[in-house]
């Protein structure tokens, strides 16, 4: 139990380095960042955005099952636990958003640059918000069309970041479940991906640093519980004797 908490806590610490650093620096989002960087980060965000997030979950679930090599029954239970943690995070996010009702950075920018009222904007239905964003930005030649479309698609509240919660949860599941079997490359790739998703939410004008920080903390709590459940009901996360030789060879190759 203690080892699981140590792993997920260390993972959360790594994920928090970037958003906490940005928060402390006092950085404020403004449109006009490098279009090439934004486009790359936009594709990172799309791996989490509906409906692509479903495909991402299926791929990551299958990969983790292959890495763990559980028998059928515990494998099915593990799928339920992992994706249950992801869904719990999304439901938690939705509940908090509706309670806090924090406007997105791009909405604040629209207030200043186009004279809209943020309060009136969020009183509209989602379809009406989308239409307003599209109408206001129709003649803007400085913003790329894909970013306008993304803003029009994402018109909800900001706090906390659901995209961050999704990506951070998968990264923390990786370190919680796969680290004992030394799947270091998988853990590293997922942490890089999660950090890029988190950065994308900041640079695309979708979230404030505090949104990303809180989403990561919530993910840490949910994933720690999920990993403890997996250890309890799906089988040991420590390395079976049959895999020790394989892991030793993998470590020698690093």
C-alpha cells in the first residue's frame, strides 16, 4: 500500500512541476503564440477530446493489460477499475465546474476584445455559445480556423481541467500499475503525453494554471484509490518470478 502511494505521489509531483511553475511565474495567456507549436499541442488535446478520448482509453487499456499479463477475469476487473477512475474524474470535473463557474481564458479575452459579457455568455445554452463564438471570430484573420472551431466546441467552464484529469489519470495509472514491472518506456511516454496535453490547455486559452493543478491533484486521489483496488482484487502488481528475467534483460538494455 505504502509503495503504491509513494509511486502515485511521485508521479503527481512530476506532473505538477510544469503548471505550478507557470502559475508561480505569473504567466498570462494571450492569443498569438507560434502557430506551429499551437497546432502540435492542438493534436495532443484532440487525443483527449470526444470522441477521440474513447479511442485513447481503449488503446491504453489494451496496452496496460498486455504489459501486466493478467488472466481473463482479473483483466476484465482491471479494465473496469481503470476506466472507472477515468469516468469518476470526468463526473467530478463536471460537478465542480457547475459549482465554481469559472470562465475560460479565451472568454475573458473575448470580453475585452469584443465587448461581450462573460456572465451573459454563460447564461446561454451551449449551442448558442458556440454560435456566438463563431460569429464574433468570423472575420478575425489572426486566429487559425481550427482554433476558432475548438473554442466554439469547448464553451463550458474552466475549473478544473477535464482534459488534464483524463491525461494525468492515465499517466498516474501507468506509474501505479506498470512501474513495479519496469515498463519504464511506457511510463515515460505517457508522462510526456500528459504534460503536453496539460500545456495545450494553457496555450490554447482553455484553462488557467490553477485548473490544471487541481485536476492533477484530483487525478492523484482517484488513481491512488484505483491502484490500491487493483492490487487488492486483480492480483499482485509486483513481478512474478517468470517475468523477472525479462525485466532484468530490459533494464540491461536501458
